[in-house]
C-alpha cells in the first residue's frame, strides 16, 4: 500500500510496517541522513482474513502513531505531514 505522499507501507492480515527518513537537528544531522525510522504495528484481530479495509485501517493507525513519534523526535524534514491517504500499490 502507498500513502498519498509516497510513503510505502507493507501490510498483511496482522502486520503493517513502513519506514521514513528523519532529519535530526544539531550534531545528529549528519548521522541521521544515513538512517531510516521503521514503524511496525501488529494486530491479530483480523488474523487469517484477507480484509483490504482492515489493512487500510492498520496502515492509517500506524501512520498516526508514527506522526507522533516523528514530532517527538523533532524531525526537521517533517516526513509525515497531513492525514493518511491509503491506497493499494501498483505492481
């Protein structure tokens, strides 16, 4: 699945995950260019069922929680702005 701004998420019936770059301020600016934050959510409520709507909700919820983490870290590049727009990836 892909978010509207191109953040790619992987999702199954129980796991949703994605990663983003986070440009940190100060002395961590250089090292943070080489790192990515990975966010993962596990939810067993829909285990064993293929439910595209549930997968969209998993990704949207993970995105909102990741926004909070990115805000707390003060990522200068603001990688997760706006509301999540989740759609299936092509290919």
